[in-house]
């Protein structure tokens, strides 16, 4: 059996450089009060020895992961690409990272995605629900933990979960009105299920 590679810890670095583990920890976390040259030696040694911080252990101590989860139906749409780009910029500006997953339009995969996000202890979750999602029981753990949960675009009404979406009724009306003004007499409306706000509101507008 192949021997597993030893994980390098701050104690290994401290032993290598004959400094305290506390000094190593403060240097790697860029805390003030450490000599500049000592900090450089520690950072260089950490790179050379292949040290990587244990982000999960850190999140258990601080109860923060500095990550925000995002669940979308599909990534291969211009709309979602633009939305995620905006989310990522805002998150990065606030020193957060995004974990992005797609449900592929099925509630079953959305349930699995939600559990993965929960297990990774994300600090918040943004969700545009799948085509066949008809309840949000799989998000109850986030609500119980008081993890911020926001629905966007395709939303679910919940008293503690904010919603972000465009005025779909207005959008549907303006498109229909534009076609009528162009002289169109027989206008066909092709839509999806009426379960979700996006389709229902656009249909009402026509």
C-alpha cells in the first residue's frame, strides 16, 4: 500500500525555523506584531514545505466560511452568466467567495446541492429554483440555522427569505404592447409551468 503524504502543519514549520507555532500562525494570517524578516522566512518556508491552511478547521473556530452558495437552474444562459458575474464581483469586494452549482432543472439535484452547501457551512445562500421545484423543505436547515437565504428570479414566497426578481408582469405587457403596435393581430404566448412566478406573471400580462 502506498504511504500517504504527511500533511505539513504550523508545528512542522515552527520546528524547521526554530520559532513558536504562535509566531507561524500570526505570520501566515498576516497579523501585526511579527518582525518583517521573520514573517518572510515563515511564508517562504510554508511554500517550500507545501503547507496549506485548513480552511474547514478555521471556519469551525470562527463560525464563518467567508463563502456564499449559489444554486441556479443552469449555467449556460446569458442571463445567469451576467447575474453570477455581478454576484461574484459584489462578493469578492466584501472578501467572500462563491460556491456555484446548478440543479439542471430538477428538484432532486437541487436537494443534493442544498445539502452540499449546508455541509460546507456557507455563510449565505442565493437560489433560483429548478423548473419542477414545488416546495422548499430542503432549505429548512438554513432557515433553522439562521443562514441568510435569498431567492432570485424564480422565487418562493417565505416570510423570512427575501426575494429578488424583475417585474415580469411589466416585461410581459411591454413585449405584448410592442407587438400590437407593430400591427400584430394574432400573438402566441409560449411559456413554462405556471408554478413559478416568472411564467405566471408574464402570462397574466398578455
